[in-house]
C-alpha cells in the first residue's frame, strides 16, 4: 500500500513510518522539517518518500494531492500523526495563540488532509483514515483544556466519518495513546523547558512511539471487512485520578 503519514519527522509519526516500511508499505512521509525526513529516509530507505508540507497550509496539502496524482501515486491510507500540546496552564491563564495553534494543527490540519484525500479513496472504493488521538480526548485533567478538547474532536470526527463512510468500503480508526516518552511531546508542551519535559516523563515506564506504531500497523493489516473504530492504549504505570470535589 501507499500510506501517507503526517507528523512523520519525529515521535509517533516517525515510528509509524518505520513500522509500515517493515511491513513492506511505501510511505509518503509529510512534515515541516524536511531535514528530519531526509534523516529518516537515510535510515529506512527508498520506501520512504519525504515531502515538506505543513498540514496547516491548506494550499500545500492540496498541491501534494495534485503532485501525487500527477505521479500516478494513489494514497491507500492516511495516518494523521501531526499534532501537539502547548502548555498545561489553567484555562483562565492560558495563552490564546497556543490554543489557536493546537486547534489549527490537531483539528484543522487533520481535517485538511482528510478532506483532500478522502474523495479519491471513495472514488476508488478503498482506503483507511487513521487518526492519532489521545486519551486526553476522553479524560479531562487540569491543564488539558484545549489539547484534550482537540483530541475529543478527533475521536468524534472519526466516529462521524464511520457514519458517513458506511457502504463505501473506507475504514476509519482513532488510536488514542496515553503518555508516550522518548518523543518531543513534552519538550514542545513545556515550550523547550527540558527540565520540565524530563520531569514529566521520568520515574515510570511510558509508552514508546513504537508501541503506538504497532497498533497502527495492526489496524491497517486487518482484513478489509474489519474496521477497528478506536484503540485506547496507556502505559501500565498510567491510570485515572478520582473526580475532585471542591468543598467550601
Ligand atoms: C498525551 C496523553 O496522558 O500525556 O496525548 O495527556 S497525556
């Protein structure tokens, strides 16, 4: 299959590229940082096709579709892994530009890719949209506000895709990881403060990007009559807090 992976330059996206190439797929690897994609290609070989596209740039996403069509490359599946969390501030003191950026990437960027590539999949009668959501889309926590809400959008949009795509043969899946370490996630979330990023991901065993990538690969490898709607994956060391009650 030809599989388009966004957010491919690092973390879960890069691990997904590696896992899919191991399964003998061809990966169109999309990210802003082309030098990182070239490094990945040097490691993974010619089955990885690096493309510099920012998913928040609508024109660039549309041009990518046209360029692939010109080269007679049909996209059989999409893995939307581009996404980020910014800050853990309470809603009353959060930075609005950071909220907007999370929505632009996690919601609008994901929608842009789906909107661009879905019609071709429907026309061919085959395809699979896999969105990387988060457990933060199902469970609220202090400071999760817009990040969690953006991932709740991803979850519900994926379910609504299932509703719209009934009878088309196109599959849709939301993979919802919990805390993944050894990615840039916390360094980005804490705005480059490596001390805080390290503190957030130490003294327990988090998920590794490859754990999530294997779930993606498993979902794609199911027979065409099987649709995995969603998968929630947590590190064994991560669990739930009790609901809180504020008393006078
Ligand atoms: C991130 C999951 O648990 O760090 O998508 O909020 S968590």
